[in-house]
């Protein structure tokens, strides 16, 4: 006697679901090539390509140089072999009720091929209607209005004052925190590149923003660090930027010696890389002149990094930040102040609890 299937999505060949139904499918398979997947993908998806980059190029070349018919024959042979390996390596241990969502660029042949095989096995595989392209359009559309549904509290403060640490502490204490620099993998300044962690593509950054925002409760405030229009080479969506700039602010104030200490910790990768640090500050000659840059580069050569950090704060970062914050965040002047006396994680957790527990601070100005 056949064992009845447990409740789940309907088992129909070629069944497609819309982007709005994504939340019903925790297991997501992206069958595009690794380079396509690397540029951006649906959150939580695993990359099981039915054509890798070289194979996709081969099929395309065959299409151009011979014919669509010949390209389909070449592609079918490759896809069949890759799907066999996918089933052997990634599917053999799945239970009968497994219900993966499969997608490719636009919901065409690549995802249909794997979804068909999985369906023939007996799994509840479905295709994403319109593929990644439909998901990307959905993200762009939603990011044009979703940021306006939240109430933001913008954490402001001079460079090195601990804004990012406070954002992390707010999240650790159960607050809603949108860590833009973590999503962008950049500290938002001239020296903000993270070693060994290149920035994501603009598309992947926007996907991460969308994913983060859809997890927030609109009834609770969202804490976010004051940022300019760009974080490294990535640009904030206009709706989010506008909502942030109109939001109330909280100002964090930190004595300069503590700021220098935190900067030394955050930028420790420059300690043994004089050449990179010198190259990074060279573009500041347009603002401060060649003589000043040469003096700063001399400080780098002599390992006078704390003194350099203090001078960079006084001469460059603080004046730039004050101009930018006053121009872009009109509610900064009325912001309540949190003062940092200790740079330990426990101290920032305590500040976060103060911020979250004090009604006057949580409402801000």
C-alpha cells in the first residue's frame, strides 16, 4: 500500500510559484552559472549550476557559430551530466516530502530541466516564475517604497566615535539595527575597505537590504548609522536615504584618545602595510596639498600611526563630517547625546540598553 504524501505544495509537473510565494520555500536552488550566482542571488539559495561559466560560453558559441539546434544538443548533453551529479551528490539524502524551489535567469530551460527531474523522482520541486529576473524586479520595486514604512533613529557621531559598535550592540540587545556598513562590507570612509572582503555588487547589496528590511517590525524603531549617499562604491536606494535623512538622530560623543584607540583596532591591517596606507591617503592632496600629504606619509614610514590618526581626525575627517551631517541630517542639532567612556563591548552593550530602555532616547528628537 502506498504511503500518502504529507501536506505540502501541490505535486504537479512544471508547477511554478511567484516571487510573492518565496517565503514558503526554505530550500532554494540557483542553477545559474557561478558568476551569475556570485553577482547576486535569492537569499538562502545554494548554487547547483546545470551549466558552469565555461559550459554556458560553449553553448553560446555553438549557437552563434552553428545553429540553435546544435547548441541545444550540446547543452542537453552537458545539462544531463550535471543534473546526474547534482542528484547523486545533493539529492540522494532528501526525504520524499522535500519541496525545493528551483530558478535560473528567467525561469526557462535551465531550471525547468532540474525541476522536471526532481519532480519525476517524486519531490515537490517547483520553479520560480520569471526566475532571478523576476526576483530582481521585485527587489527594485519594493525598495522604492518599503524603507518609508519604518521609523528610523539615526546614530550620528564623528569618525571613530563607535557608531558601528553601538549599532552592533543594539542588535545584540534585541533592538532592530540596520548595519549598512556590514551589508556593504565597507566602513564608509576613504580607508574603509575591509581586507579580504571585497564589496558585493550593487545588486547583491540591494538584495541584502531588502532581506534585512523585510525582517523588521514596522511598529518598532530601526536604528541605523548616519551614512552618505555612497558606502565605498555602493549607493543607497533613494527611498532609504530620504527616510534616514528625515529621521530623528542620536549623537554619540567619544573623547579623541578613545577614538584613536578604536581606529587603531579597526584599521590594524594597515600597521604592516605602509605602501597601501600611503596610497590610500594620496588622493587627499586635492584637499590638503602635496606638502601635507608628504608629511603624513613620512609619519607612516616612521610608524607614527596614533599621531597620524589624531591629525587626520582634526584636519580632515571631523570637518568633513560636521559639514555633511549638518547639511544632510536636519534633526541632528536636537539629538540627545550618549557619551562613551569605555570602548569595551560591555560598555557599548550598556549604552545600547540605555538607548533602548529610555523612552526619551528611543523616541530621540
